C-alpha cells in the first residue's frame, strides 16, 4: 500500500484496491450470502456451501487488493472448519465484510487547502 502523510498526520491510501469492479462484485456477493445465512437455520450442506463460497471469494479478493493489503487480509482471515457449525460461517462472513468495509474508511484524497472546520478524526 502506497501511503503519504497529510497535513493532519493521517495516512493517505492511494492503491489499496487494485481492481474496484471485482472488489465491488465480490463484496456484494458476500453481503447477499451473509443475509441468507442470517435468515434461518442451515443444514450441514448449506453451511459447507457457504464456507466454500467464502473461501473462493477470499481467494478472488486477493486479485483485487494491493500486495500489502492482501498480506494484512491473509493475516486476519481465519480458516473455516471442514464441517462448520451454524455460527461459524455467519461470523466469518461478518468479519470479512467488516474488514473490507474498513477499506472505504481510509482517506483517499487530501482535503482542499483552507477547508473550514475539523472532523473528529482530525481530533
């Protein structure tokens, strides 16, 4: 991840997502599957399918992220059991989606010089 310091000392991300279209498609797919996981009890086959989809999506996400962000992503992603419990896929999807959503919270551009006001992040 290429970063540079802004005047406020925050780090500025410039290339965390290298393939935005793939990133968005995978994020939306994961979001939809997570919604389905929360709708009811899943049998063993459905839990296994959800675990396989997540594993495949995580692999494809590596193609959409910068090498530094991919390394961070790999460190935080726990594996899933061969026979996941009911809660395991739900938690894995939520954790993955929360981490990915965090990428959009990074400052992408410097605020214009002389912009009025301060945000809580500028503290």
